[in-house]
C-alpha cells in the first residue's frame, strides 16, 4: 500500500491519521511518515483492507438502503410516553 492508497483508505473509512494511529497502536508521527512515503507495513495494510471490506459488507447487508434511511429520518418523532397532553 502506497501513500495515496493509504490516504484513500482513510477517506473511505472516515478516519483521521490519529484514528488509525490509535487503532494500530502507533504514534501519530508514525502514520505521518507513512503518508509522507515511508511505506505502510504489511499488517497495517491488511488491517485497512479488512476495515474497508467490513464497511462494504455492512453497507450491503446491514445498513438500511438509502431510501429507507431517508424515509425513517423524514418521519415525525413520536411524543415521549407519559408526556403531558
């Protein structure tokens, strides 16, 4: 995985460099070095690949379709139980 692929993976996952550093237990400066072209270690590249695949699987099989999400978000919220009338 090169620096551009790393940046693309972080964007796709919605992660910042600090998020990756925390998840793989390295200093944020280490992730900065990877971004600057030092090369991403194989296990970290594999971890990112798995995270991207899990995100795709979640979107495909778990998350409701965009239409359903929009419909749910558009519904008015029900009043809390026991609220004064």
